[in-house]
C-alpha cells in the first residue's frame, strides 16, 4: 500500500525519493476536521538524504524506515514523529524538538543532537555512536539498549 500526502497542492508518496530536496520551513502536519487526533505526513521509507528540513513542522509524521542520512533537521518540530529504524547518520538535529518521538532502532551515528529535546522519546536500541549530545534534554526518554556516543550500551 502506498500512502500519499499533499503539501501546498503537491502529492508526495511514501517511499518517494526526495534526496537533496530543500523543504526548509515546510508544514507537513494536517489538521483534519474529522480526525480527533490528526496525523502528519506519511513519508515511510522515503529517501530524504541530504534534504534541508530545517525548521520544518513534521509534528506526528511517519518517517519510519526513512533515509535521513545527512539531512538538516535543525530546529524542526519532530514531536511524536515515528522514526523507527530510520537512518539519521550525520543528520543535523540541533535544537530539534523530538519529544515523544518513537526512535526504536534508529541509526543516529555521528548525528548532531546539540540542544535537542527528547523528553519522553523512545530510543530503545538506537545507535548514538559518535553523536554530539551537548546540552541535549533526554527528560523521560527511554534509552534501554541504546548505544551511547562512547560506544557503551545503556542499561
């Protein structure tokens, strides 16, 4: 099944190849009138490698399995986003809001999470090797089995 979304009149399909796209400041959250809990865009398994998504509103979007390798997500709203098994290697998440995000098994190797907000995020089994966690707020984040920047596995 291929899921689709509309952004400013354009239809984007899941598994779309948006590598290198400039989507800075884009709003991917749809506030539906019939949905009691509106969801954001479905970009499941999309290729967003090297895309500029800085300051984008991806609230409640689905990016599980997405390739976000080298993507610029600085300042992005990623609250309650699905990032299960997403590849965020070398991604810039500086100042991003990831509160409540589901990041089980996500690859965050060499990612910049400086001053990112991860309160309540689920990072079970995530790989944070060589990541920059300066001033990162983990709040109530779940880190069970996560590989930390120094290579140790969190209990």
